[in-house]
């Protein structure tokens, strides 16, 4: 496997291993930094872009969990969550 491919595979594994809580914590940190009025525009844009990516990744993670829960409920293998 080429060095670039190994690096890309490692990055994908890191992405998958990040917990939803870690992603949400990082989003909170980004929001706090963006609240700083003295933040240079280029840094603010980079933080904003990172926040958007994390939000999308978090949404996909939540969607996967919702699908798993729905499958469990459809299979009748869990109790009602109400």
C-alpha cells in the first residue's frame, strides 16, 4: 500500500473513532472562538469551515444511530423507548 493510501486510511479510521461527544465538544470550542470579535477573518473562515464539516459528520453519526435503533425496534428486539 502506498504511503498516501496508508495516511488516508489512518485518517478515515480516526474519523470513525471520534465520538459524537468529541465532535460536539469541538463544535462548542469553535463557536466560542468565533465569538471573539478580534479573530482575523482568515482564521474565522477556517474555523467556520471546520465547524460545518464537524456538523455534517455529527449529523451522519446521529443518522446511523437512528437507523440502528429503528432496525432494533422493527425487529421487535427492544422495548418501546417512551
